[in-house]
C-alpha cells in the first residue's frame, strides 16, 4: 500500500489483521502463535509446551502500528504495545529475553537466550547494551561473535540467523552519543566481517546454518546446510548505506557469485544440504526472493532507492514509509513518553574509503 497507494492492499491488510487479533486475547496480551483464520481459535504449538515463542510474539509491532496509522483505528497498535509493556515489566533492563514466554503470566521458562532461531530480529532492537554481554572473540584470529546464553552460562555458538545484528547495531548506533555510536558501529563492522567469513570459510563460499568457536580453532561449521538465508547481505546493505564503504558491496558481490555458482538451476535457486560438498536440497525458500535478492539488489542501487530516512524495512524486508508515530497509548500504559529515534547517516567506515 505504501508503495502503490492502492487501497486494495490496505483493505487486505486490515482483513488479515482482524483475523489475527484473537491471538492476543490472553491474560497478559502476549499472543498465542497459532490461529485458525476462519474461526479465530488460537493456541500455542504443542512442541513449545504451551509457551509463546519470542520471535512470533514480539515481531508484529511495526506492521500493526503502521496499520493503525494508515487506517486511523488504534486497536492494532494497542494490541502490540501491550506486549512490549508486559515484557518490560517482567524482564531485566538489558533486554535479553528467553525464547519461550508464558502468555498467561508473561514469565519466561528456563530456555536459551539467542540472537538466532526463534529469538531474533525485532525484539532485540531494545537490547543494544545487553548484547555486549554476549560478545566474545575467537582465537587465534579474534573474530567477534555473539554467544548463546543458557541460564548463567554462555555457549560459543552463533547462527547465521544472528547476522542481522551488524545491521541492527549500525542503525541503532545513531541514537547514542558520539563515543558510544563509534563503539557500536565498530562492533557492527567486526561482526559483519565474522559473518562474511562464515561464507568464505567453506569450499562453496556459502555459509552453514551455524558455527562453533572452539579455542584455537576460530570458527567451525556446525549444521552444514544453507537455505539461501538473507541475514548477512541484509547487514551488508545497511552498513554500505550508513558508511558508504564499498567493501560491503564487494563482499555482497562475492556472496551473490557463490549463490550463482552453487544454487542456480534452470528453474530458480536451491539451497544446499551441505556447504562442504555442494549437494543441493531442491528447495527455494520464499525469503530468498523477499529478502536475500532484494537486499542484494538494494546493495547495488543508489541510496535514493528506498532511502533509509524515509522508509523502514520490516522483518521480511517489506518497506514501510516512516511517519510520525503516536505514542499516546504506550505513554498512558507506561506513564512516560518514549523518545523519537532518528537515523543519522555516516559516510565512512572503519574498513576503508568511500
């Protein structure tokens, strides 16, 4: 709708949102993750033990707030704001939330804290400083990586899914003072190098699903499939836009060439069962079109194409036009107003010239 201004898309967005709303009818407002769109019956998957999953419950805020803004109906924004309020009351200020959360009590069961599967994306945009407690560096090459947290212990494992974090850090750094902004941007660039190295470390030059960092061995591929994920090229896009450093375009081009060499077939692109052998899996995930290729396209497009001071991308890389958001509902719930966050671009980065 934002791109075309065709009301049919806004009408369809409202229709699907109305069908989803019963999922938020829980004691705390934290939604169930499975819903029958015809009958409105909602529940959580059995394999999650009745718990709500962080990545499913905490990533609708952008779209639902945007829908309230476009339609003038506050009910969508109110539903998703209550989730953030409930989580803020229960969990620590560092923003490091567990994967599984009880929708009746807003408390977390003992579970992994991760920037990877089931815990990634939207929810971590409030945890810039909490992330620092999960950063370690490998030996001997000092690759920066993001650990997983299990209880009080850290596991030296990082998913390729967590490679959205460099882009998140680069975007978020602009809301800090100069010294902290430089620190977060520098960390973003270090993590981007690690993620790019995930690709460069295999015979196919495509990254595995996750990596372990054992003492003295730098990175070792764990789960060795590649399903055409977008997170690394997403971060390269943001870093290029915010720093102007063409190194990120070079890295993106190398990744694209690896997809062309190993994943391109007559009818499309497929993932690999093993990045070491190049055996194909005969599947093309939908996010390869929605995200991976889109971010690669934008990486080589002028900054005037979907400019970041006018547009924001949601979790699945769909652009929404930035408007002044109404914080009245959230302020009433929390008793305070939230600051307006603005993106300030940068022209140069740590890794080289413009």
